[in-house]
C-alpha cells in the first residue's frame, strides 16, 4: 500500500520521464470549447455516453496564454471528454494507457465496487505502460462528479475531466429542464510538479510572494510589531494561506486561461444551471458572479434544499451546482484563489463577444490564532509557543519532526465560510447552510467514533495523518460492512485540507438531523474540526487530503472494510 506515496526519488524519476514529453497538437473537447451553447446543444459526435466508452491516456500539451505547457491528456485534450451518463445504467470503460509509465483513472465521488475505484496499490494494481484496463460498474446515483488519474504526477499535469449523471426519473417540479454549463476549474504550471515539490521541500514558503513587509509595518498595516514577533517565535507565518500560488500556477476555466475567456451563452431571463467542479491539484477557489445571485441546489452531486448565496469557497475535489437567472447583459464568473494571488475567469453572456468587468483581486487574508486551534478571547499570545506541541491532547498522534503543532482548542467550524471570507460584505455559503433535499438513507446513530488528526510540519513540508505518513502507517483504519461510524477530523495544521473518502457518500454533522447534507469531500478548516457519519461499504478505500502534494507527501490512509 505504501508504494504509491511519492518520495523524492520517485518525484525526480517522474520528472525525468515527463521531461521528454513531445508537444502533440492540442484539441478541445466539445463541452469545453471557448463558446458554449450548453451541454444539451452538443452534437452526438462530441458526447461520450452509453454503456461502452473508450478513453486513452497520453502525452500532449495545454495552451496557456498562447504558450504550450506539457500535459497528460485524456483522448488528447485537457480537460478530457465529459462523460454523460444516466442513473441506473451499466458502464463499461476501457482505458488505454499510451504512456511509458503506469497510469489509472479514479471516478471521484462515485459509489462502486472497490476493485473499480482506480487507486493503484489500494484497490487495483494500476494500468501498466502501453496496456489497457476495463472498468465495469453500475451507475447508482446522479449529479455532478469528475474523474482523474491517481498515478504519479498525472493529475497535476492535466489528467482530469467531468462526469454528469442524469437522474433515472426526471423531477420537473424540483429540477425543471434548463440550459446547463459545466465550469471545471483547475490549475496548471509550466514548471514540472516534481520541481515544485522539491522547491517546497527546500523552502516551504518558496511560492509565498505575499509576505508581510517592513513598509507595511511602518504604515501600520496588518499586524503590529509585537504580533509579528510572536508569530516569528512560533516559526509560523500568518500569510501561509496556500503553499502553491499564482507565482507558479495558472488558473483555468474549462481548460482556458483568463485571456481566452470561456463564455457560456444564455437567453435573458432564463434559469441556467452551472455545474462547478474544483479539479485543481493545489487550489481552493472563491467563486462569485458579481451582480448575479447563485442558488445552490447540489453539493458533491447530492441534491440540497435551495440556498441563495453571493459566493462560495470550495476545495480541490468538491463540486457545487447552482442555478442563476441572468438578465440581458454579460457577467463575469470570478474564481479567485483563496490566497488571492490569482484568478480563473469565465463569462456568461447572451451573445458571443460580450464581456463584463473583471473584479480586481481582493487583499490577501491573514491567519489568526483561531486558525491555530487556540481561543485567544481570554488573553494574549504570550507563552502560546510552549503549548503548541502538547502531545497529551492527542495521544494517538505520533509526535516527531513531522508534527509542529497540536490544536489546543479545536472548534467545530462548519459555520465558517472559509479563510478570508468572513468580512467580504455579502452572503457566503457554509456547510451549515446545506440541508439535504431528501431524507438521509441511513438514519441509524453511529456505533462508534474514529478521530483522525491531520498533521504536518510546514517548514519541512511534511504532511500526515496522526503523525504518520502513508508509508509509516502499516495498519489500515478498520471498519465492518454496514457499520455506522462517526469520523471526526481534527486539523492540527494552519492550512485548510479537503479530505476525500473514496467509494462513500457521508453525512456531515451539522445539526440537520435526517436531512444532513451528504458529501464525499469535506474541507477541514485550520485549527478546527469536522465530523461526518458514514455507512461502511466493503473494500479497501483511499482516504486522503485532495491537495495533491499533501497527499503525495503522506496525508493519506487506507480505510479497510471487511464483512461483519
């Protein structure tokens, strides 16, 4: 199981292999062309649907700002082709690996037999170079999902694409027929991912180009001198919002950079469904459409009672469906990175060629003591550094150089809109806003609780769970088939982590009883905690942070579900 964690030697080896990628001609899948009439308007020749589909993983490039960047493609494109499926059908997918290295595809968020989940070393051996593998499984759900490689550096190099599954029976009263657009957000770099990882190992804030400055201190901006000295004594930085930023990444909407301006068309006054997918490797996005409210109707493919917001923040691996009703003008879809160093941009317009003003990037946020799991309401920061590594607060955590803090007072942060979103002046979605549209399928109370600590050492760029990397954790997390379990995730780091459990849809513990929101990926805020209840499905399942390099460095475990 430990063999698929990417160590330094493997990263450098992959860099050598991918360094020779030849630049093939780039095509764009029909659903992602710069001007879109909507998914329903796609000709049948540009749709991958039905019960038998063939996909090819190969080398190519993606054009960003007129320049080619090396990429791993699906059917020759970045992103790859959209799969349009129907709940209740059988699906047979033949995946041909045209690379000179092993590959795989994982069907993110789908409930399926574990042998078909697509994680090498966990659920199947992988797809050897120049060979193929056939996935076969029933489609038992509907909604917005995506698929991506789970091998080597391939996901970070563009090997991903959307999945849209129509419900078995239409619900016209609740889900009326309307124009739909997929908006898949991602990040891509001209720098090889192995080099990015090496730079972070050498200097964890290598890509943080928004530090506090002396001129800012003298001007009285942000933190005082005493506060800055206190952070420095703890060897922490309040500007460590993201470890991979716009200094090395470019941000794409449906494979297009901001200047290419992907545009989705609409008729004024008609409702439009936007299926947002965060397929980025290392980026949280803050999504808003200035001048246009969004009605959230699904989270991670699961229907929710409509909730109106102006903005939402989501992590890698998460999806949201929203309904908007635009008028006779153009609107900018602004997907600002959480650290506000960059932005993906797209447009909604009633006619081709129309654009709207692009909002300027907002000021970079700062972390607080709350993000360190410390309640400062009763005193100042003095002496706090002495309490940062109190192992008695988390006995199951293996203390060592890979753990630089334990949250002293982690709070449930399900009502938190996300880093930097508390003072934006308008309604931002929170997990507690989400209420399932239908009663949950399993209303049993959990039989037991499993607490997992998300641990790390920023200065050493080490990431783990319970103080152990994947290669160090020789025992899986055990469960029994059908068992009802509560997971509580405690974030002992100062970065947000989107945690994904393969093969399961779980219920967030947010106080909504039998209508708890259901998801497959949950973001745990810095210094905070999050809980979900889940019914165990048989098999071996990956359980990891969906920030690619955090997972690669070891923030991953295997959940092993055996017969009762």
